[in-house]
RNA sequence: UGGGGCGUGGCCAAGCGGCAAGGCACGGGUCUUUGGAAUCCGCAUUCGUAGGUUCGAAUCCUACCGCCCCAGCCA
C-alpha cells in the first residue's frame, strides 16, 4: 500500500507521463515494463545506478516489470567478465529482474529475419561504399547528404548480398546493410543509417555463429518491442535517435507483428553527474589502467564496485537516487547530498564504538595501579534493542591528538591544561601536565580523574561541555584504517582536458593509518559490518582485506563536524 | 546560416494562467555524556533577458542571450 502512495507522490516527468498513460489506458493490457540495457564493456558507476533504480522503481511502483538486458551487439568490445560484474552490481543494488535476464544476442536470428523483411519491403539496402565514403556521402551538420549509388539496388540483389554477408563471403568493412530513410534529413541519424555491419569476430555468447552484427539503432528498439518494453528510458544524448527508434519500431510492427509485443516508446532523461569525481568511461579507465587507483573497485571511485568496497549501502544509493530527482536538464549532484544519504542510512544501522585515529597517550596519575574498571555502554543511542557492551577502563589511555590544545581558543570545549573534559561513558578528567619531546611536540598528557564523576552515577554536579572518546592502552585492539577523501581536489575534474585531468587528483585521497587502537569489543565484529567510530565517522570492516584476524577498516563517510567547520 | 535539447536560490528539483513545494548546502536557536543525531527558525518580491497577451504570467506569444548533444560500419 505504501508503494502505491510513493508512485503517486513522485513528481518527476516520467512518473507523470506513465500515470497519464495508465489513465488513458494507452498500454492496453500490458503492464508497465522497463529495462536496463548495459553494454558489457565496462564497470557500472553511480550514474548507472540512477538509471537502474529509476527503471526498477518504476516497475515496482506501478506493479510492472523490469528486465535486465545486455546490449551485446559489438563482440569486439564486450566480455563475459563485464557481464558478471554488472550482474553482481545490479543484484547488490537490489534491482530485481525476476528472472528476466536477456541478451540482445538472444534474438539475433529474429533480427536477421526482420532485416530480411525490411529489404523485401524496400526499406533497406546493401551498400558497398567504404566507411570513408559513407562518411563523405553523409554530408555535414549543415549540408544534406548524397544518396549512395547502391541505394536503389534491386531487392533480389540485396537479398542475395545480405545472405552472402551472413555467410561470411565478404571482409570487414566491405559492405553494410542500411535503412533507406532520408539523406537530406536535418537529423544525421536518419541519413540512411547503417543497421548491420560485417564483423568477423568471436562473440562472448554466440561464438562464431555470426559475422554480421546489428547496430544499436536497429537492435535496441526492436529488442524493446520484442520484450514488450513500454517505456524505454535512456539518456538525453539519444534524443536525436528517437525518430529512428520510432521508425524501426513502426517497421517492426508493420512487418513482424507476430513477434512484437508492444509499440515501445523512448523517453530521455538527464544522466547524473557528481562533483569531485569523474564518470566518463574513458577517464575512469585511465585512472585504473594507469594505476592512479587500485582497480575498478577502488573505494575512491564512483563505481558500484568501489562504493560497495568502501562500505556504502545500497539503501543510501537508492535514497540518493530519489533525492536527486529526474529531469531533462544537465545536472551535477553535490557530493554533500550523497554523503548526507550515507550518514542518514548508517545513523540507525551502525553500532557505535570508540577508536582513536591519531592517538596521544594520557596517563591518569591518580588511578590505582593495575586497576581495571568495566563500563557498560550502549551500542546505539536512543535504541535499547541494539544492546550494550562492556568497555574496560584503566590508567593509561589514548585520546585523539586534536582533542587536546595547549593554548585553546575560548570556544574549544575539549582538553587543555587545567581544563576538564568527560571521557565518554567514563569519568571526567583534568589535564595537569603536558609532556613534550625535544622538538616541542606533545607526547603525553598527565591527568587526574574525579571518582565522583563516574558515568551514570555522577555525584559531583560538575558540568563539562566537552565529551571525548578514548581507548585504553592495555586493552586496545589494533587495526588498519583507510581514510578516503575525494579523488579529485577540484569540483569539476570532468571539465578538465583529457590530457591532464590526472594532475587534479587529490594527493590526500587515501591516507592509510596502521595500528589504530580500538576498544576490545571490536574483536567480535564480523567482516562486512559497519560501525560509527564515535565522533569520527562511519567505517566498514572490509571483508576482502580483513582476514586471518587482521582488521582493515575503510572510512565510508565522516560525521558532520561543526567544530572543524567553524575553524575554517 | 542544419537538427535535437536545456535554462526556477550555491547544488538538485516541484510548479503547467491565480500570486515560488521539498531536499542538500548555508546561517541561527533548543536539546544532547558523540561540537554526532534530533528539533525549531531563517534562507528566490522572483523564475536566462527584453517585449507582448491577460484583471492576473515561472507558467501563453514574440524576439534575443547562454549552455549541452549529434557528422562510429560504438552503445
């Protein structure tokens, strides 16, 4: 019931359009049917996630269907490896295709038959022009093209040639099948587009069965119509292709009504851009191939695999998708919005724990030697059911280096000489002495605790503004922590020239810290779980790297930090 | 001088002739044993610009300006 309301509430133009289609019964008895059509030639990124989830949620909201269909019509660029990674990513995102996993190549024979009928009906012809000649004949943006000398080849000759193309009698590039449309169209896509080309190449699914392959503009609309896709969503740059899409679908309905399920329609929307990162396949590929990052799943990348490895949840991605909306205007989403979605999701999911990323030792001088006291701390504030844990406390602890200032400004609430601060869940301590090394940097703090201030039974009446986290030296468990920051130091690296966008890479995009002390309960953590390191951020215990008792955490997102912000 | 799109606050985005939703960001308050979270308040007399139609325009008309995409036998 909630789903129905959501569909009603969503205000983007595509939902409005579908609602109208439904009201006017424009779909007949067909259910709303969408699809995501990736080409298996690379990894999916967050921009794709927007498209995937948009299609998936439309199907879900309107009680329709969502297909996953690989657009695998170019064997030269496509590989099984990518099919696998794409399937894994989409499944992880939670977009369920309910068994409707298809490949364009599944319908190659049907498409071949359609091409035959196109030829028979005089809608297509075999053209012997070379690639260069085709380009020249196409004309320019402002000048009409010239008709191919082969355009009016007799039907029987076309059929014969096309048959021989399929049989492999001709080399790559020697001939193509073209749709006969309009060489003087202002839309270049309509100037007798190539719909089949000869490619003597091994296909990852059909093997060597074919040496001619359909082009996207021919294949895609036909596949949609075949599958009964009612709303074929794609990005803005395909707007120019819509007349051709319609042309193909119309011919398919005319010539192959027996296999066509629906007269599919294409609708375009703006794809998602995001600041401080790059989304173009070429740039992403360079980052990976030239080792600027550690692979397609490097947590600094906007790839689904990277986000997953970083620890981002699919729920946060879905929320982000909802919040960025859908329109036709070019847009660049703010990273801050994505981080907001991540924090909001993890706020109620990630148990709290204490870890000190940049430790400085504190000796509590009035603490009884060798005494250990246990404190009970809640795993989640405002959520009893998340349970509690025991945290040991003793005389030597680590605190965060920046939780101490020797000469603090008036609005600094943390530890400073002569000042008091509360150790989260434990006692209030006062800093008595600062120990430094030769160079003058602080190496150790001597403090005293006030026994009256025990957490939960404070009888001191003291009120301190600052609360800091800590970990005892004696009980600490050590981990490696990867602190990730934006991969680029400028807002729009995508705008930089291809040649030097790598110079904009943030030198501090990854800071790995070893031996980060964490409270001992972390030993019970399961790889793959997420925590909030109190006052620091959300961290993911990376399963791939946390093996054999080793702990490797990735920072997913920082907590908002109004103190740090005020410092700027 | 071709065709297709888009222009609403810093970033997204509703709105479709009746007097500018919402989110993020930002600023401020309350609360708080996370300077987290929560919560409250503020934040476009104005919708690329200029005209016009209308009692009334972001919404209709006209012109202009700016930005994006298209000349693969890629998708």
